[in-house]
């Protein structure tokens, strides 16, 4: 009775997730959330249930007091792209923690493939780079800044389709949110302007995307892993390692596109992520054409038919050809379609998590 009269009023409806969902098992944990594979007892579908850490989320949101920052759930619900995990709904638990109900992706984390550098990675990485870039382009078109593009936040489905899965640090691409001061993110992927406490915009995502692409080829960062303040400052004080030095066989057009994305001065970087992705698409088409011609010549048959312009299907660019280029220009058998065959959000096969993957707050690292 006393609680009803004087207790804090609920700002929103709350859900008993223990009754709404059958939690099958934990499949992931970020710095600000936990994720379960679950059965939604209302719909019967298998989902990824993401529950945000209440205290850590509140601490992050506090820096935007008075700016009406959208929640992660609101951001996620605004996105509709085949290379971005679909969010069905969001709400609050009985403990007033936000939860997101997302599609479940059967597959592996991109960070695991980066570490393995197996045949799958070598065969499909150019396709994955295009898909991630197209997801980021959609993100930017919705006027968001992601702020945490890295392999840890990308899943690769069993259908060989890249899916962006995390939106915890996202802010609107508006003047109030571009002001200096917010220096959270994953240290090894941070753009120099963010580290230097300058104004930021969507070009910091292009930098992080370029670091991700670099890592997909080399299994390392363009600088030493940013685990200390000194390592973070390398993004300002040292030029990145040339990717062609590490991977001499890399296609020159692909290498040039990645290195331009790593420019310290954002004015010298790609200004739109779509322009960077266009370079990858063009390289893919050229490599496919070369592979088909080489295959035809090896068989002593007629010259291969010209490659038609790439067809864009459901947000995934697929060349109209029968061969798929690898990163260095060799080819392999044609892959399956980039679009998933079924509605698969976070995988049962956990991403490999490294110390450099953790989200950090540079304001705390630098003591300001």
C-alpha cells in the first residue's frame, strides 16, 4: 500500500523476461550487455535476447543529459537492412533494464575469422567488406554515427552474410552530438580526431571501417594494439603500416581504398563510405572477370563472356559471374547468395574476444 502511494511511478511497462522467454543459453557478452539465445514464448520464434547493464548504460547516457539521446532500442528499431541484424522490439525488465528482442544469427563472429584467417575468410572477405560497408552506408543515411565499427560487432551467418549487431554507442549525426568530449569506443579503431578531442562526424566510422578491413587481410592493426594511452596516441603520431608491405599480393585498388580510409586528417579520408565501398565493388568485378578469362584460357575454350555490371540484391552486391575473387586476385567456386535464406541476431558460436576489443572511455584513460 505504502509503495503504491509513495513509490516511484513506472515510466514504462515492464516485462518478466523469465516468463516471456525460454533462455536456452548465453551466447555473448559485451561491455554493457549480455545476450542469450532464447525462445520467445509469445511468437514461438528463436531470438537473441539482449539485456543492457543498467548501471553502465546509465553512466554512458549521463554524458548526454538534456540532449534527448535516443536509446539503443530506438536506434535499433530504426534500421532496416539485410546486413544489419533485425530488432523485433525492445522493452524493460522488472529490474528496469532495457532488453532488445533481435533475430538470431547462426554463424560466427567476424573477429574469430580475423584470427583464424582460414580459407573461408580468404575466399569471402572482399564480399564481407562490401556488405559491412553497405550496412554502414545505410546507417549513415539514417543520420546516425555508429562510433564502434569493429569485427567484434559483426556476425557472419552460415549463409556467408555479414550482419552488424551492436548499437550501444550510437549517437545522432547532429551538431550537439558531434561536439568534442565523447571519447568512448574500442581503442584500436578510434579515429585521431576523436582522440584529440576535436569535433567528430560520420568520417570517424570510415576510419574504424578501414581499420577493420585492414585487420581482415592482415590479422593485425595498422598500429600496435591500443591497450595503453601511448598505443592510442600512435593513431596521431605515427603513419599506419602500408598494407601492401604486409600482404604484397593484395589487389592495388583494394589496398589504396583501405589506406585512404586510414588517413589521419578526416578531410583526406573518404568523405562518404559509399565511395570507399564502390572501390571494393569495382575491384571485385575486375577480379572476377580476370578469373573467368584465366579459367577459359586454361581449358583452351572460347574467351569468357564479359562480366555484366554487378547486380545489387537486397543490399548485397554480387557480380554476375561464376567465379568469386579472393583477396589477392585468385578465385574459387561461386559462393551462395549474400542474402540469408532464412530470418536467422547473435550467434550461438561466440566471437573470440581480445583485450583490445573492449570498449573504453578515453576521458577516463587520460584522467579528464
